[in-house]
C-alpha cells in the first residue's frame, strides 16, 4: 500500500539522503513522475501518488506545495505529471509541472480520501451516514456526547493479529466496561467494516452475535463504499482492495473520541492494550462531567 506523508516529512528524508555529504548545494532537485489525486486550491498544493524518487524516497502518496501559479494552473485530479521536486532546508515544492496524460483515479483504494487529511488529537470528527447491524441508518453524530472508541475491521480478515485481535480487544473492553461503575452506561464502542460489499447488516449481526456484542454498548456499522472509504481515510485507515476477491490490505488505527466530538487518543497498530484504553476511557468520562 502506498504511504501517505505531508511535505514536512521531507525534513527527515532529506537529512537521511544527505548524510555525509555536507558540500551539496542548498537546493536539491529531483525528477518526479506520478498522478495527481487531489488539489487544494487554497494552499496551492497537489497530492500526488508518485513513483520512486531516485536518491530521496520510495514510491508513496504525498502532498506537495506548488512553486508558482503557472505550475498550479490548468491541472485536475487524475492528471499524470512530470515535475521537478525542489528541496531546500528539508522543505520541498514542485516546479516545472508538465501534464503527460490522464488516467481514472484509483477505485480499489481510499488514497483520495486519505489525501483529504487525517484526524489528529484535538480535531473535531466529521459526521457521516452509515448503517448498523440491524439495517438501521445511523449518523456518526449520534455518538457525540458519549466517549466512544472507533475501530475499523472486516469480518473475513484472515490475519489473527489484525481484525480478529481488534475484535477480541473490543470484546474484552465491553466486559470490563460492564464491571466498572465509572464506565458502565457512559462509554460506547463502534466497529466500522471496511468491506461493505460483503459485510452487509446481516453478516455484521451474525458477527456481533458470535462476539457476544451488547448492542447497548457495541455497534457495528457498514455503508456504501464511498462513505466507508471517506470515513476510514479521515481516521487514518488506508485501504487497498484486490481486483479479485481476497485479502484487503489495510493498516490499524483505533481512535477514542471524547464526548465533545473531538479526538482524544489515537492507537496506531495492534500494540495497544485494553488496560491502556480503559484508563483513557475513564479519563474521557471524567472530562465530560
């Protein structure tokens, strides 16, 4: 899966690329070829899925400022471009941007949604319309007012240390919440499927029953593909779906949203513990009172 970075990440990358070569000129120039996934007119930036940049970084998806209005003008998402990446003091910008063609935007990933920007601690979470395991239409704003832990999984995930581990941890959290008077009735768990084509409400209902999910505490959501990809992208979950049925590639990012609707904690990967999250849930409940 392509990695998503901001242009500020060039500080580290360039420092690594330039190690041991202090005599290099202040501005370095690299050839870049790729596809524009998104355009931010206000900040004059392109989000580009690019190939390897020789001497600097591997292929990834990254957001770059564009040097001039002329380089920025007359481009659209989907454009294939060739450009010069100018790097000065670890900060990069695109110059001499030339359109070389156009292709449809990727449809088997949510890279475009990722380009819209990842939620970080303190950010207000956006609303979205999804469907729960009872086939009831739900709005994410319904959970505002209650500290809520959001996870992204899919029921067919074959890797035990990925979705099944997140499911197991949520089940453990649910049991602990029921036994803790500080938490019972005051927090919620939400699992959002990243495989909406298969994970229908019926499938999710059966999955929830297998896990012993209490619907008063733990809700499962699915929805149309575009909405799921947009929500997952904002929460920092990158998704790549194969053309043929098979394993979905994705990262793990679990997010605790406070009662005020802002991000309180982000748990990246699968190393977080239920004790850690329970402590954070207690702090979130205390802060909401």
